[in-house]
C-alpha cells in the first residue's frame, strides 16, 4: 500500500510539474520599430522655481494682456463664514479656466480674504479654505497644479475698511487672482 501511495504521489507530481503550460506574454509579439521614438516634449515649466524659498512677485504685464487678465480673472465672492462656491463664482471660474487654458504660460496666485469679523487666526484659516476651493475647482477644469499657488490674507487686507453692515462686508469676503512673474 505504501508502494502504491508513493507511485501515485510521483505520478501526480510529474503531471503537475510537466502539465503546467508556461504563459507567454503577448507584449513580446508586438514588433518594435527601433527608429521610431517619441517626440521630445518641451518642458513648459523648466524655469519655474518650485523650491520652498520661492517668493511670489506679481507680474508686470503688457497692457493688452493685462486687460485680458482683468476681463477673465475676476474676484470670487463668498457668503459669510463660508468657502462654498455659488453659481456666480462657478461661472467666473469657467471663464478663468478657459483663459488659463488659452494662455498656458500664465501662473497665478489665489489670495483668500475675509471680512473684519472674527479672530485673525480663524480668518487666516477661512481665507486659506476659500483660496483652495477656487484652486481645486480650476484643477478639476484641467489647469495644471504647478500653475496655481494659494495664500490667505485673512482679514488683514480688506477692500473696504471700517465696515459696519453687510453692504460692505461682502466685498471683503473674496478670492482674488494675481498673475505671477516667472
């Protein structure tokens, strides 16, 4: 009986080892043309400083381009204590994305601002979330991340100072675009 068991085990092992077919990759069947090479892609951002020591300098634009920037990169306004984009903001961002796709060498800084109510610390965080909401929407529209920087100025740079009511507070709750120099 031991002999039969060993014989059966040897046959099973032989079938297992010899019976398994080796799979052949189908990728090897693709003929390769040694002359055909991918065209070199230009490095559009080779001059962009991506170090942590970078300082942001607003670009000095030619007057024609500056007027197009003013037309297409409009201020985004927010509701009180919110960083949600409303329908008006979305429409402005669609225009901004179209412009940035047309002028793909332009880099922007998005500055998040708040009204004068609340602590400086809270408003710095809220301004950051506002700037990031604008950036994230543009990224979803296909703008490359390397072209967009964000910062928060909180309540430190109000457009209208000494506000006492909503008629001027809303002007300070904003995200603004600044075109960056190379």
